C-alpha cells in the first residue's frame, strides 16, 4: 500500500492520534473514506464516458487494443533502431580513439616518470 510498511503505518496512526485526539480520528477516517469513494466513482464515470465515446465513433475494445499494440510495436522499432545506431557510433568512436592513442604513442614514445 503506497510503499508503506506496517511499522510506518503504526507510526503514522500514532502521530495522527496524538495530533487530533481519539474523538476526531473516526470523523477523519469517515471523511477520507467518503473522499476515496467519490474519487473512485469519478474515475469509473470517466472510464465509462471514454468507452461510450469510443463505441459511438466505431471503436471497440479490440480495435483499441490493436491500435495500442501497433503503437507499441512502432515505439520498440524506433528504440531498436536508435540503439543499433548508437552501438555502431560507439564502436566507430572507440576505433578512432585507439588510432589516436597509437599515433600519440608512436610520436612521443613511452613516457617514464622521474622520481
């Protein structure tokens, strides 16, 4: 539940009890329960309105699933193309760096530290 463990939940309840007192906690819980129910009802209403609008425009749930599947496939293709291009670019860059290192070593020779 929201990444909160049992000990953390007990600590939060203890703080709430200390701040608001034992007589106000049931009222607060009741109010929060009503707010959560209203939020759930609102989201369900929005979902049903979207579904009705989609059905009115000739889209059913199967065609929406196909559309989202196609979109996800296109996104995955774009990702793989980008990753392939970046791997080639990285390999080319590494080869160029190695060439420059060899050139520098051949010009300067091994450099030894003096103590």
